[in-house]
C-alpha cells in the first residue's frame, strides 16, 4: 500500500517536472524542475530496491551535474524572446529526437516482453542476504573488471582532453610560490646595520 | 517503535507511519532546541576567547538569548526585493533548512537508536550534503543583487571542491569498517586501537585523514576560517544580505544544524560515536547517547575555538588547499589504506 502510493507519487512528479523543464519560461526554473525530476527518479530506484543506484543518482546528477548546469545558466545573460524565436526552427530536429527516443523505449520494452531473457530468470528474487553495493562490487571487480577499467580510462582521456583543449599558456604571469614564501625567514630578507653618523647605508 | 504501536492495536502500515512521524519529531524538535543552545554556546565561547562577557542579559546567564533573537526575527517583516525572483527567493532558505534536517535520519544515537537504519547511510549523508549547495546558490541568484551573487558563486565552488576530498576520506573509513552503514562503522571501531581504544582516530594510518576531515568539514559548512561566502568585510553578509525575518532565521538554523551534523560525523566516523572512548566494561554502563553528545560538544567546541582564533583564508588559498593539498593526500591515502588492508586483512 505504502509502496504503491509512493510509486505513483514519484512517477507523477517525475513526469510532471520533466514536462515543466520544457515549459518553464525561466531557464533557472527549468534546471530546478530537472533537479526535482532527478530526485524523484532516485525515489523510484529506491522502490525498485536499488538503493545504491538511487544514492549515486542524487550524488552525481543532483550534486554535481545539475550544479554545473545551474552555474552556466545563471552566468549566461539569456534573452528569453530570442529563445522563444528559435522554437519553430528547432522543432523538426526536436521532434525527430523525441520520436527516436520513444521508438527505442517501445522497442526495448517490446523486446523485454517478447522473451529472450528467460522469464524465470527475470522474475527470480534477488539475493537478499547481501546489500546491493556488495553485489555490484563483486560483479564489477571480478567479472566486468576489464570493462570497468576501460570505462575509467575513457573518463581519464576525456578529462585530460578537456584540460588540453581549454588550457592556454599565458606568458608574463607572476605566480605565487607558496612554499618559497613560507620557507622565507626574516634573516633572508632583512639585515641589521649600524651606520656611523653621516655615512649612510650600502643597499 | 513500530512494534510498540502495533501492540496498541494498529495495523502494520499505520503503526509504521505513526512510528516514523514520532521518530522524526523525536529527532527534529530536540535538534532545534540544541541549535538554539549551541548558538548561545558559540557566542559564549567566542566571547570568552575575546575576553568579553557575551550574551548575559536575557534569562539566567543569558541562556534565553537565542529564543529572544528568534522571537525578534519572527516578528520582523519579510522583505522581498522588487527585482528578486519571488519563488526561488523564498524556496532557497527552505531548501537549506530542510536539507540540514534530512541528514539526521541516518545518524545513530545509540546501538539501534536510529530513524532509518539503511545500508547506504554514508552515501545518503553524502547525497544530502551535496544538496546543501542549492540553498546558497539559489538565494544568491534569486536576490538579484551583486554581493549575494558573488557569495553564491564562491559557495558553490567551495562546497564542491571540499566535497571531493570528503568523499575520498569517507571511502577510506568505509574500507576500514567494511560497511556503509553508520552503525556498522561505529561497531567496527570497538577495540580498534590496540584492543582497548574505541576509535579509528587513534589508528596511525587513519589519524591524518581524521584531521583532514575536520578541516574539510569546517570548509564544507563555511565556518571560519573558510567563511568566505559571508565574508562581512567583502560581501556585506554574502548570500543572506537581502534576507530578513523568518527566511533569514531558516538560514541561520540550517547553518548551525549543519555544523552540528559535521561535528557528529567527526565523532561517528573517527572517534567511536556512541561507544565509550575506552573498551572497558564499567564505561558501557553510561548510555551511549551521553558519549555521543560529549563527543559532539567537544567537536563543536573545536569549531568555535577555530572560529575565534584563526584569521580568514584568502579565496585562492582556499582553493589551493582543497585541490592541491587535500585532494592528492586523500587519494594517496586510499591507495595506502587499501594496500595495507590487502596485506593484513585479505591476504
């Protein structure tokens, strides 16, 4: 009963907020609706018993990705009239993407229902004596270790690529060297002299 | 608690619902009271270090100062700037406050005394604390004012930077404790140091990251010396500049609830949580909650002590500390600890 209420609550909010992402007039509001959608998707994951995925969804998407979105959207000075004007121009492309996505979803669900994966395996209860972090960990670090490492390497290459592409060497910048600063002692920088009258100090 | 309500003749669903609501109230209401008193304590400690008296007028020893402040703020008018984005302006403090309370759901106060005993407790805390940044960023943007916006940008960059090293530190603790569940983490600390000390912190391998975690939690809650988001000498009051009345009070309460949470996390992750400090039978006669509160108060004292004595960091120094010092150290420490555990525990 509680699960049923929770499922319909989360599902409704996911769909409604996903729609609001598109319909909101203010881009910052759009990002906020997107965050709400992520959140409720995480709720659905919890109901499916995948608490690890749910938490990762919140940490990665809400905690990091959406913050970056929000950053970009806030920094840009967006002209709303101009955004509206592009609507008709991008409509065919948008519709194409939407149709492809919908077709893929229907195809995937159809393939699932048509069998191929044995029904008994699909409906088999999950091993409950282990938390799903442990199950995922055991699979990722044994059976799928090479795929896992490959994914890591792809991410590393992407990161280095992003740095290489955006990095530019700026000449003539005086960089602060903190260790040199903290190493410096009064003896290195000052000198005590006792000049006689009328003699002055050698600098 | 569900069983108790079931024994009163309720069905399981109702008993569960009532028990959960009762549990939430049992945590949230004392927490609010604790926040009020901790603000008073903060000001008193500060005052003592600065050789002042601190609040001493309202009630005996000024104990009711926070309540007087609360009443004052409650009676103020809520001012919403004309250019502000109304909805987000009002939602932002609510987000900060709610998120500060949410994380307490998985904090164990004694063996088994926890609202939600989930096996991803630590991840839940990480997830919730990563939400905290939204309150600040939104309030800064929705205020439609320069200083709050600067403050919001600073806050976002600061919190994300330090969350990275906090995440890695948590991984080290999880590796040692073999669980994400906070209760299991505490139990793993029983007799950890030489078979007598109940704390990860006394392990030589974990002590350095315990220190880093303490400093990073100062930065995560934007306490001095990392309070650049509300640096009054540069940004007026940072993201709270345009706020008044209850909206402002919610920021305040949320901030201090977060500080308490971080003190609690320090106590739980590295210093044994509700376990007594020494694994010695007579000490277990004292209820675990007393030990936990003593540890929380100690870390809160450290927080105010630092606030009263350490000058504020410059922003580039803050970023340098986060990315160039804490991040490499915590990464190296994961290698060290997993290597050590491979050698000793799993070989």
